[in-house]
């Protein structure tokens, strides 16, 4: 049916009174008038909506609405993107581009923040005065503001005169509104803001102090049953706008003058030193009783995400210009961090040839903290477990973690803070450590995956401060091998990836941006040489100090120094070499084929992919447009005749070509090994004869150590993963593990255990698992007997013992289980187990997990009570991990439920609990089903505004060991129904599909091999 428009009249047309004048309308005129009438109605409706639906308070007038944005609009120099009012919507449209206009830039901020810490009404009052400069004439000021209530009557714009003084001239604001999708506050002005002039923007506002660990948030701890509150900030990457209206992009650097209101009984910290304390402040509308105002020196130019402040009752230890802060009952645990921080600063000042940029460094341990640590300029915030270390109580791995994280965050003060990324696409040049990967870096009480440029620097620094730790070899197993696995997925992404909205930015805080970035920087150091690389970095930092830069700026600085030092030919550039690594997805593997008669060696490069695209539905990724990628590969190698594993500088390059041929005079019975020290970012596959020569060499107990530690580890990791990808026969890879009977060093063992545990996890639900268990046990029995259950030896011995004991107890070696249960029982029998714990710190996690696994509710409840009672963050972390080891399904379900009930588990630790349960073969499906059935509760638990990429990380944890096709189908259905399809989800689906495919392809082959090698 078609609608028709008619004019109804009670008279017959011929009956019209001729004395009355009627307008004769043509059809065209009628429709034009009708259209005008409808438009008028719409306009009136919009006006009513604009002014009627905004909540009105006496002091606060806010109008927050949803708009569709013209997607074709790029950041404009003159105006905001075009706006079409669509009224309120239940689901705002996804906006691809959320960049601010470039018409205006901030010069300085003067911010007053007064948090109300009465324990009931956690709000804060804010007042910000921003000096701005107009680069292009415009009729609006557009900046970021999110979740703040702007006090419209107090929003003012003033003109500056030529001397920088505020004049009496005020710019009237015609209209003020929000664009929620872009988190924009728009102030339309009645008169044009003139190009080249400076203005002062004043805004008063009110904000909510939440517990979602973003922006300006609250944290708490308990002393003798009393809850103590503090407030802290976490602004990276896009959460400064939750605390004060600002230009919240790293490009818009400015200076900051911070004033913090606080109760007299508390103290405060910010980026700069304290200048003075006032008893009142005339910019505060509602003074609070017993408050004073801490006024801090104006900062250097910095990006908004580096602004930080804390109000707490913490105490501190100091050494020169470095101070560490913590709860009073944990301040003794800051001694180690304080002892190394000045050494790190001194090393970096010498390394970069640039003095530390600020007058002071504060480092503070926050009880509730989403990340491991955050490199705020001059005020570094840490999760407690990342900064606190107790000699004789914490495991040695915790000491290593604290050293690495301190080195990492202090390195950021130069590389990331002094020079910041122009935009988050170059996150990998800067980065913040990201907690949600939850990987065990050193195996002992450590769950922080610290990565990126600062990750490269952390190993350089720690290798200088603690040379016995062998950090360079540890990098291979803890960073390189981890990121190789992720980068082998089709759903991986480029290192330098275009991002626009906050969810996309959050999603790239992963191992690709961080660990791959660190590995690529490490490779550059090897092919440029350390000294050339150092000078190039120093020149880059000096040129761009207090500014932002792109990766091309870094490439140019390094190229100039490489040419000056004749390390690279004039026709080669760092950009040409590195663009392939940063602008393409994935990693290559090099196939080495020897002609044993004429000494020719053919090298062929190809992208390493775990499963081919036609085998997975997860292959649809916007980043995977490189169908046949090629890289500039630095070629370095050593031979059995040379045994020179320090030959890391390339002898030649594969210049983005598929194949090259080289000649090497080598006996046909001698092996060749490429990529000594795993200096460069690629895997290597050999022909079958060369693999056999290497395997035979390793199987000789007298000669195996002639191959460097890092390369023994790499041979295992490459062969096992090439086999997983169906590139190498699994029998070759498994043959490589036979030599482990006489292996003694940590790095190869850590790699071997990681790879054998993958095969173990694939077979553990099958009827032939006993064969795998028997073979695995046969490899570790010798090293288990050598290391024993007594905690002694140097740091690498202790690390090895931890890995071996963990595997031995998992495989059911009776002595390991008996010792663990005995030690746990001793602890239970202590009169005061919260004070007296007889278990050696480096054995705790093995003992706890094994005893809980083989125990029942009694053991679980004992550990839970210890978790609730301890004030030591490292002990809580261990117990949290161990509680997920039980084989009782109902206990695992109860444990997950407690994460949502605020029953002793901090919100920040929800991910640890799910990871602990999911790593348990009995818990993986329980954790997945719990998420499926409680997704809305989980989202509510983390709060409105939590990034979907953060929540999706839970899915990645609980699907890591998924091998069941029905569960995979459930995941896909759940994904379609509940989740926004993102990279994290694609990776989870792809990994699950790879596991299922592995079983279909390799199960029989592995079982047959195990039967033949069951000695």
C-alpha cells in the first residue's frame, strides 16, 4: 500500500464563498510547503530535545548526546568534523577516526584537583586554565572530556595580549556540547578565534572517583581492620580526559602546573617537586574541612598521558633525588628498588649522554593498579608486586622482576617521556608495560611481561648492573620465543599499526608492539654495532627533546650515524631495512638447503604461519594484506669448524628477495648454524642432513656445549614450532629433545619445557598420554636428581630448579610430590602460619600448587586464609596462582565466583585468577563456561567504559588450551552474540583451531614416535 496525502474539505468545490479568499495550490507548491512544514517540526523537536533533555542542576549544566560523525573527515585545521544530530541512541556508532582538529594547540595547563576522600562520596572538583594558541582561524574549541560534568556557567574564554597577559576581553560561547563517540567537548564561539593569537580557556567541572583503575581512581588497603583510602592516576593511553578537559593526544605537549587539595593527615605527589603548601585556594568552589593545597612546580613540556598525581598516607625512603613510597607496613620492601634506581639513572645518563630531565624521581607502589608499572614523568607508579621485594621471603625471580621493571620504567624517562610518540601507531617506540599478557617472565613469582624499546634497554641495564644474571640469554627465552608464537598467527598485526579509537589503541598493547619491538631494536644493535646504535639514539633524543617523533625520525638518526661510521653502505638505509619488519605482519623463516658436493647453500625466505589461511576462519584480518611478504634479512652464521657464536654482525643481506645462494667451504660431515645468539628476528629450517648433524652433535655429552646456550634453545624452539606448522617432520623435532638427558643449563631447559608442555597439553586428555608422560619424565630425571629439592646455588641454578621441579611434580615424579606435600604440611602445623613459613621462597609456588592439587578442601581453605591474611603482595600473588591448581571442580568454580563478589580479590587480580584456573587442565572448560554464563556480570564488575580489548583478554586466557571442537563452536557463537569482534578474539579462535588441527595431524605420528623412544 502506498501512502497518499489529501486535503479534506466539508464543502463541494463549487460551494466556496466567493467573499472568502482561498489559495489555489498546485501539486508542486503543495509538496514544497509540506516539506517545509515537516522540516520546521523536526527543527522544533531538535531544539526542544537540545534544551529539555539536558540534566539541569543549580551548579552543573551538562548536555551529553550521541552524534554520527562524517567518517570522511580527517582532523581539520579549522573546524570539527561535520555533525548530524540523531538524538540519543542505545548503541553509539563505532567511530574510526577520533583525532582532534589541529586548529588549536595547548601551551600550558594550570590544574586544581580536590578529591573528596570521606569514604562515601568519592568525587573530585576540578578547575583547569589552559593557555591555547590558534594555528588556523576557527569558530570553536574542540578538546577531550569524558565522564566529567562541566559547569557551563564557569566556562570562560579570554584573550591574551602580546606580552602573555590576560586582557579584559572575553570571547562569548554560543553553544557547548559533547560528542560522546569521539569523547569531544565542543565550545562554539560567537566570534572567530584568530590565527596566531593566544587565548585562555577556563573550565570548572566535577568528576567521579571510580574503582575501574582508569583516569583518576581510588584504591584501598586495610590496617587492623580499618580501610585506608588513596587516589591515584592512570592516564595512558587516553584517560587523562577522565580527570581534566585536555588535548589528550601525545602530539599536544604542554607544560603543567598542578595543585592538589588533600586532607592535612595525608600527603600528595605529582610529576614535579612540591613548591609550597597553601591553606586555602580561591579557585575551589566548595572548600573541604581540614584540607590544604599542595602546589607543584611547573613541569617541562610533556604529553597528557604522562601527567600523574597521588594522594595517600604513604611513607617514603629516599636516596639523593630518588624516593620510593609505599604503605607503612611494606616500606621495608622498597629497599632493593631504592638501591638500584640511582644506578639505573647514572647508567642511562652515560648511555644516552643526556642528564636525567627532571629534578627528582618518585616511585610509588599502588595497591590497586591495572598494569605492572607506568612511566609517568618524575612519578613512576607500580603495582605492589612490581616494586616490593623482601630478601629471604620473596623468590629470587621477584628480585629480577623488580630490577627489570625499575630499569624499564626509568629508561622511559628518556625514551618515551623526553621524546614521545607522535601518535599511538608508533606505540612500539615508546610503550607501557602491559600486565594483561600475564606471562611468567622468570618462572618464579613473576607475572610481568615487560616489553618494547624500554624492554631492550632493561636487559642492557640489568646486564650492566647484575652481569651474573645473563640477561641477554634470558631475553631469548622470555621475550623472543614468546612473541614468535603470537606473530605466527594470521591474526597478528604489524608493529607500527594505524589506530584511531581508544579500543583500538588498547588492543595493540600486546607482545607484538612490545616484545617484537624489543627484538627488532636488539637486531638493529647487532647489525649497526653497539656504539653506532648508541650514538644514533643519543642524537635522536637530543634532536627531539620535549617533542614527539615518528619511527622515520629514529630511522633517519640511525642511518646518519651508520653512514658516518661506514657500518652501512651509502645506498642502504635503516628505514629501507626496518620498514619491512615494522610495516608487515609476521616473521620469516629461512630454509637452508646445502649442496654437499659443491658447497653451495641456498637460502629461501618465507613467512612463518602456524596454520595456513584456508585452515582457519580467523584469517580475516585487516593487517594481513601482505600476501607474499619479503624482508631484509641480516645473514650471519657459524660452522662446526669455526664454533664462533659471537658472529652476530651480518656477513651479507637478503635484500627483500626470495632466494640467494652463498658459498661456504665446509666438510659434508659438519653442520652449519645460522643466526648465532638468535641475534635477528627469524626462524631457521635446515635440510634433513644438516638437522641430523646438529642432533648428533648435541647427543654427545662431551661436545653439546660447543653450541651456545641461546642457540641450543633456539634449535629446540625452531624445530618444535616448524613441526607444529607442518613445515618440518615431527620426528626430527622430537629427536632434537633426546639430548636433554645431559643438558644442564637454564635457557635450553626453559625452552624445552615450554615446548614439551605444549605437546603434553595436547595429549593429556587422550588415552595415550602415559607415553608422553613417560618420555618427558625420562628427559628430566637426571637434572632433577642433580638439582634436588634443596634451595641452593647461584641464580641460574635456582631458576633451573624451579622449572625442573614444576615439571617433575606435574609429571607425577613421586619424590617431588612427596617433598611438596611434606613441606606444605609443616607449614600447616605452624602455630602461627601467617608469620612463620618454613618453605624456602624459591620453592613456594611448586610446593603450594602441588599440595593443593593433591589435596582437598582443607588444603585449599588453608591457602585461601593465608591469602586473605598476608599483607605481602608477592605472597598474595603466589597463593593466587596456587589456588587455581586444585583438581576439585567446585573449588575452581567457587574461586572464579569470588572474583565478582569482591571477596578478598582485587579487581586488578581478576585476570590472574582466570589465568590460574585456565592453566589447570581441569579448569580450562570451567573457566570458559563461567565467562560464557556470567559475561554481563563480568562487564558490570569492571565498570562502564572499560575497554572491550581488556575484557576480551579474559577470553584469550580461558581458550589457550582449548582442543575441543564443540567448545570452539561455542566460542564462535558466544563471540557473535556478546563480543565486539576484535584482534584478541581472532587470535583466541585461531589458536584453538590450531590446537584442534594439531591433534588431527600429529596425534598418531607423535604416539608412534613415543612408542619407539620409550627407553
